[in-house]
C-alpha cells in the first residue's frame, strides 16, 4: 500500500520535483520521468538507428545512463534538452556497437499512427533507411532534430563541411527516390 501511495504522489509532482526526488534515489519518481519521456526517446533512437531492436536497446541504455547521471543534472538547461543530447549519444553508440550495415535493412517497425499519416511516415522511414548510414544520421540530426552542422560534426567526429556535404547528399538522394 505504501508503494501505491508513493506512486500516486509522484504522479502528481511537477517535472522539477520528480527530478529532485529521482536524484535522491526515488524509483517511483524516476518511473514517472521514464513514462513522460520514453516515447520521444524511442522515436529518436529509431530514426537514428533504423532498427526496432537497436532503438529498444538504445532507449534502455539511455534510461540506465539517465539513472546514473541524473545527480549531475544541475538544471542549467531544460531537462528535455539534456535528455535529448544523452539520447543522441546513446543511439550513436548503439549504432557503432552494431556496425552491421546490411542488418539494418529489415522491415520497418509498425508505429501507432493511423491511415494516411501512418502511410506517409512509413514511406518516409523506408526512404530514410535506403540512405547511406552517415548521410541518414546527418539528415535526421539536421532536418528533423534541429542540430547545427558544427554540433553534428562534434557528435560524429567529422568536419562541419563533411556534415554539410552528407546532408546535401541525403537530400539529393531523397529527391531522386521521390
């Protein structure tokens, strides 16, 4: 019964309150943070990796890392921004770990959208999967996630000009596919 009361109380807390409680080891507060953010984390991991199993692994690793690093969060930026950065790093690490290029070309994981919207996402996701890995990652980080080329270059360990070239390559390839 005590755990149930704790869960209900943590469910009603604001995000900053949940963060502070989770920093102190409150698992119910951390669970609420997980529930609030796991879909976005998974979506980003899926777009970057192109595989459901890699996205699931990266999502899990992101939240394990979040639990470990949460005491370091000082609140200088928004929590979602901090988590987003952590997610990108974990997804890129998972991709590096599973460097099998051909394995990522299996069927697309079904999303919960319906009708025309679902079909559009599936077509776009399939086109993204046909891009070379580096071009796909740069395209997603720049176009969808809003990173700047110098940030992408830093994340991937490449020059800013290489990031720009990969982005333009991805755009050209996508235009040719349409």
